[in-house]
């Protein structure tokens, strides 16, 4: 049926299945006589075993989704993977998605592929409308494709940074719809930025007949992000949405899924990919989904959501204990932010020092964002870089509840963060005592004089 099985398979069954696929490829035929330049020859047995002897990769020179006659097994693997992944995307919340394919590039380059495909449809286009998110790869994806990103600054609503819809529409009118390749929006992101207003953006795109590409990097694991995409497609226009394999399915980095609601457009993107492609990302995600089954993946999604609630409540307690606060970002379903206002006021370097302390204590993934940092990316200068705004009101620390996180991870992180913050408080008290003594000595000397 081309769907993800409800119950996961055991490893021996999966290996048997992969071996059956492999013997359908010509390089594994007993009497094969190869006289071409690409015959699936592998000199290392270790490399051959690592890839289950599926050596030919996927696609043909003109289409990454095309069937390769001398690699029937690898071609079947590719078709099955795309079908199973489509089933899981529907399961995760985008029910009306019609087509998708796994591409052996990470999210940024996959977005570039989408933009390059749109280039042929919109030859006069020079600009990509991009509501600001301080993450380099999605910004550079536009530049690599040869377009000029038009940065739309976010609007501060409470603690949240949200899409400035008026600025988006005003920029479309100013530049002219024909000169705009697409609107490039984002779902999953670091708090206090929250997912873009996808429904409204999709409606604007439909109204002005402008394509809409969504960066859904780690949004498959969030029912809220997937719901936004589903609603955006229902009320307006979403041409494609791109998600990472590693972030959503816990496989090695190097693959992404390009999906959409118009099958012919998604096929156009797959045909834009030049040459054949590595089968490794497809193989990794197929093995993972066969081992989990839909029940296993649903369980992971449920656990992630529960851990988000737990992380949120416990981080709030810790923030209160240190006279800080958990920023109020209810529209962000994955990432949280805790203010570091007192730390920032005590010592300019303390905020970045906290990040170093956490990293040396083996806490990975937590982002410490100081105020006022400036960074230039491809000749475009971002003020307040990493905070998604020129002047966010306070420094803060990010933590995320992503798929696969365990209660133990949360508990250890909070314990180590608490210890680091206590160290800063202790140092601040000692410094204050030294300053008080120094002031007292100065006052005494002045009286004696």
C-alpha cells in the first residue's frame, strides 16, 4: 500500500527486506558484466555493508525521482520512501498534501532548489520577501539561488516576535508582484520569535498571485506547525514546504523532504535536481520509519509534547528562583526562552560567559542571546543578531523540547543551569562586598584628611 506500517518491524525483518531490494540492482547480479563508467563498483566491503549494497543511488541524470533500469531495488527503495514519508506527513497533520520527495541535501540547499525551480516560472523576479529569522542557512538559501532577500522586521507583541503583515503587503505593492519570486516564511523557530502568520501570508500570496515557500525545518514534530501549513493551504497559497530529516526523524544530517499540494510543481522541483543522488538519506529514514511504525512515531510526538509542558513549568520555577522570568511565548510550540536581565545588568560579558559555561558542562543546544550583537551575512548587517529583532528588550536563554528529548535531559539541564546562575550570583555578591569595603575605606581616608 506504500504506507508506513502501524507496528514497527524488528531489525532482522528490515535487513531481510533491504537485502531483497539490493539483489534487484545490477551490481549485485552474479553474472553481471559492467562496461560503463558507473557500475556500482565498491572496493571496500565495509562501505558495501554500510549501504546494504545499495550502491547506485536514486534517480537518473534528468530527474531525482525517475526509475533507473539497472537499479530496480534502489528505485523501489526511493519510491517506497517517498510514499511512506508522505503518509507520515499526513499523519502529522497536513492531511491534504499530495506529493513529496526526499532530497539528499539539508534544509537550506533544499530551499534553494525550490527557488531555482520558481525562477523559470517568474523570469522578471529579483526579490524574495522574508520575514526575519536569525538563522543563516535560510537567509543564504535565497542568495545562493541568485535572489535578493527583502527582510521584513518582526513586530513585538508582548514578549513574542510576530509577522508584520502590513509591512509584507506594503513591500509587495512597492516592489510590484512580478518582481517578487516568492514569500519565504517560517514555522519552527527559536523563541521569542514564533511561527509566521501562515494563514494570513498564504491569503496575501493568493491575492497577489505570488508563490509561497515555507521553511518547516523541524515543524513535522509539532502538530501546531503542521496545522498552520494545513490551514494556510486551505485559505490561501502554499506552493511547497521543506523539512529536515535529522530534526524530525532522528537520522544523520544530510537530507530533507520537499512537499506540497500541487503534484506537478513538486515533480518540477525534483526534475530541477541535476544528476543522480545519494540514497543514504532515503535509506536512513525508511529504516527508521519501518522500525518505529506509525504507533512508534505517534508515541514520540506525544512524549515530545509532554516534555515541552514539563520543561516549561520547571524552567519557569528556576527563572523565578533567580529573579528572572520565562518569556510568555504561547505561539511557539517547541522553543522556550528565559530572560537573563539581571545577569546582563551585572556584567556585560556574563551572558556569553553563561553560554560557555553550559557548553563546557556538556549542555548542548541551549542558546544564550545577548543584547545588541551585530553580524554581517553576505553583506547584509543584522542588528541584534540571534534575537530576530534590532532591539529586543532583554538578553535571554533558549531551550527546546524537540523529538526524542527525555525527562533526564530536562532535569540535568536545569540542574546545571541552576548551578551556573548561582555561581554568577555568588561572584556578584563578592564583587559588591569588595566594592562596599573599598567605598568605606575611601570614606574613612577622606574623613581623616
